[in-house]
C-alpha cells in the first residue's frame, strides 16, 4: 500500500494533539491545518511544523514551546517512519525520517512508474476550468499565453489529483465587438478592391484584418464588393469569426493546449436561457425593476452596488450573458467551476459570485483566479507589447521564438497572481542559466547514463537484488527525500490552485541531481553500488518526466 511521507507524519502528529485534547492538557476549540515543510537549514531535520505556534493563539497562559512539549509527550513514533524529533525555539517541532522508509519510497516509485504521483483527493468531483476565452476579434497575444499555461497546467494537476476535469473556452460570439469585427473586415475587403469605404470608428486595425480580407478576396473575389445589406454584414461577421477562431485554436494547439468544449455565447440566447434566469431570480426575490431596467440585488451578497441585467431598451447586458452562462455550467452538473481571468477583470468577481448566490448556488461554486500581467524583457529592456496601429506580439510569435516548453515553463515559474517578467535572452539560451534547459538536461543526462549502463549489460531495475543501504551519502538522502515529497507537492498545488509549486519542485530536484552527479560517479567499479545508484537516478528520471508531463512540458531523452 502506498504511503505518503507528509500524510503519514501529519496523522501521527494529529493523533498526539487529539490525545492531549482528550487528557485536558490542550483544551482546543479546533485544530488548524497542520503544515509540514522541509526546514531551510538541514540540521533542523527533514520536516518541520509550526503547529505549536498556531495553537498558542488559543491559549493565553501557555507559550508555544510548552504546547510543543505537550504534543511530544503524547507522540508515539515507535514502529513509524519517524526516527527522532526535536523542539526548537520559539516552538517548532522538527522531525527526522527513518532511512528504511526512504528506501521503501524508491521501490514504490519504480513499481508505479508513470503512475507515481497520482492521488485521489478529488474523489471524482466534477470541476470545470474555463480559461483564455478571449473575444474572437484577433489573434492571441503573450498575456493570453500565461492564462493558457496556467489553466492547462492547473487542469492537469487536478486530474492527477483525482478530480474529473473539463476544460472549456467560452466564445463571445455576439454583441457589438462582433459587429465591429465584421465591419472592420468588410471595410478592408472593399478598400483592397478599390472601393472608397469608411473604416468603422473603434474598428480593429491590425494587419490580421487585412489578411482576412485578402483571404476572402481569394475565395469569393468581388462577390460582396460595395454591398451594404444585412446579409452581407452577417457574412463578413461570420467568416471573420470563424477564421479568427480557427487561428486561436491552432495557436493553442501549438502551445500544447486543447479544450474539451468550445461554448458559444449565442447558444444561450437561442435557448432563451435569460428568461429562465430572470424567473428564478424573481422567485428568490433578488430581482427588481427600476428606471425601466431589471436589476439584480448583488449587494445582498457583498457587492458594492446592485447590477443591471436588462437595460431600459430591453437589451441584456454583458452581466446577463455571464449569469446565464454560469447557470448553464451549474445545470451541466459541475460541483465547482474555476474561471481564469486577466488582471483587468478583478473588479468583476464580486458581482459574479453574488449572482451565483442569488441563483441559490453554493458560495464556493464559482471561484475566480486572476492572472497578472506579462512583461517581455530583451537585452535588459522592456519590449513594447503593442502599437497604436493594433499590432502586438502574438503567442504564436513567442512560441516560434522560444519554443512551447520554454514559454509554458516561464509563464508557470511564478505564482499566477504575480507579475511575470519574461526574459527573452534567458528563454532562448541553451545553457544552465535557462531553467527549462537545466531541468530537461538533468532528465536527458539520466537517460544517457541508463542507456550506457544497458550497453554494459548492467541490471537497472531488479528491485529485490539491489542493496539500497549503499545509498548512504548526504546527497543521496537529499534526492530521496525530495522524491518522496512529489505527492505532497501535487496535493498542495491541487488544493491551493498553484501550478508554480511544481515548477519550483522540478528545479529543486534537477539542482539536487546535478549536484549529485558532479560529486559522485554513477557507474563505478563496485557493481553493487552501481546498481543502487542506477536505481536512484532512474527514480529521479521518472519523477522528472512525470512532473514535466503534468505541466505540459516535454522530457527529451537527448539534448
């Protein structure tokens, strides 16, 4: 049976706390989440917890060290994976893990192979992750790439953690923006054919509009030249939409992102879903009429003011579309939906969460992650992202410049809610300064060593005949401990929605391997030691490969 290092130790510590509570020595109201992390200084053990400091907030008469001692008095570590414990001021409990358990973890990694890292904390809970969802009025730019990387990696993490995940792109395919898009393409089409045609105010001026117009000329020649009827306007709107959507889908696929569902905003109105939402809001007394418009009482759930969903002219607002779209998500049976939005949508969260509660949905049904901006840096200077003429650095351009793997990793290197500085010089370098190269080179080096071992007819994975006790160097223990933390890292990334925890983990593991490789030979004159070290690095290779796969980054065997 699989044992997780931190899960098992947490349970041992929690049992000691519960026993102290039963004895009356720690009369707790509740036990906060117990955190276990590797200490910064290795002399303080393999794992450390600040639970005594957390509990001290509930007791005015006891300091954290006293609380920690009470926990230790009831801590039973015999026949467990804990070797010893220690207290450090102001109240940290430090723990050392038994070597035998660490060796056992290596065996589990090899036995599970590509399955190592899978969890079942989600227990099949249905989660929808909706991301990118850019208005189909132009190609994806670099900022959209960060949303795409975060959404895709998070979806993979949730899947590996046992959730049933569906990835969705919401197509805003109606409204004024679509009219402007169609009008912009129609104007360029006519201008290219020599017509005197006014370009729409606030129209889309990028070179891609001309490209679409030229494609239409190639396909339809002058069939629509000079025509201004409704049918012609609809033609330009529809063909522009389809061509841009196709481009978006191709760019995302090139970036390693494929959606399960492409959901059309139009379909909501074709099914008259707005009236259904209005009736439900009326029934629940969260809708009222004022100045000829229909308002939702979003202030009842913490919004700063109530919001209009149908204007006095009878036209629904964007807010109305978003409400019925999320009503549709709920009706599709998702337990929770996660929306990933750009930084400019921060002010929209409260009203959307309020609307979901007004409809009667659980408070945590809708969760929104805000992805912060991206700045491109080249030669130490910021690269301009757009021009007045509507041109900008596209995601496609970036992927062509640095590659899919590098682009994805750089977008995931830091927490999604922090600003990303994307250094193009580092991203393009084939050196250890580039973190993606650094990690992939570790994996390629391991593959090379194992391939060499096979040519020498050395056994690689004969678990029963390998003496793991020969792995007794500090660098070897550091590697094994890091490997044993993969599942806890995935768990934390899934619960907290933080893909960057895995990029950090990968970099640290690669660093430990490179350090180990520079100090010790893997293939030595000692056959038994060689077998043990080969087994260790094969485990490192498996974990590197599995984690890169979760992040949508390749693991090349040769570089």
